C-alpha cells in the first residue's frame, strides 16, 4: 500500500512540475508575442526569475525523493529547448 502511495506522490509531484514548466512557457510566449522584445531587460528578468523558481522547486522535489535528479534535469532541459525554439521563431517573424 505505501509503495502505491509513494508512486502516486511521485507521479503527482512530476505532473505539478511539468505544469509549472508549461506555465513558464505560456507566460514567455505571451510576453514575446504581445509585450516585449527578447532583448528587453523585463523579458530577461521574468525569464530568469521563473526559471530560477522552477529549478528550486525541482531541487526541493529531488531532495524529498519525489523525483530523481535525471527527471528534474530533463524537465529543465526540455523547457530550455522549447523556450529557445520559441525565441528563435518570434525573432525571425519580427
């Protein structure tokens, strides 16, 4: 029974982290499309702050044993790749 609960908690933690990563992607997408250019200090500040916050969440989940380090790093790397592609697409179209 406790193994099932632990697995459920790990799955829930990972899903919450993925949702937070998606929120960051959506926030940056809206900001790039409507508000600022990627060279803007406000854009960079928001991106840095959000990425730092997510990295701290991931570190906390790793330390609690809710996700393993590989999963956490993969999640951050995936978000960074998506943000890079978004940045390239927006700057190409403007």
